[in-house]
């Protein structure tokens, strides 16, 4: 596998794994409110929106963080196969792109949860 493909796969694995742990926590919190569906959807939507905001922040901060202090660096075995003067720009660019991708996913899920919350609120308040 080419160096960029290997770095992209490591970044996707690293960020995807963190997002799945976050999704599990959001699901557990939402499931705790299962007796109140409107509240459950609102909690899920709010926490997913917060996760999206955090991912946007991480995407904006990625170019300024040393690539040697990331999980992606550890996952690629500390061997990136790039000239040292380009490594920071390439790896942080890939991380930034991956954070934006997961922020988009989170925003779509949050939007769907907000719609579900609104729909459940409308149907719950109907006579």
C-alpha cells in the first residue's frame, strides 16, 4: 500500500474508533431516556450535535498539532515514508480531511435525530 493510503487508513481507523466510542456513549445516554421518547431524541440530537462541534474543532486544530503526537502516527508504525519536510503538512492534512468527514456524518445523524425529536414531540402532543 502506498504511504498516503496507509496514512489515510490509519487516520480513518483512529478517528472512526473514537467516534464509535462516542456514539456508544450517546446511545447509552439516549437509551436511559427510553421511557420519554421526546426527551430521548432530544438528548441524542444534542449530544450528537456536540460531538459534531468537537469534530469541527479538531479539524480546525489538526494543522497546528504535531503529527508525532497523534494516534495515527502510532498506528502507521512511526514510519510514514514521506520526506520529513512534507510529513507534517501531509499527515495533518489527512487528519483534517478525516475529521471533516466524521463531522459531516455526525451532522447528518444529528439532523435526523432533531427531526425525529420534532416529529415525536408533534405526535405526542396531538390529542
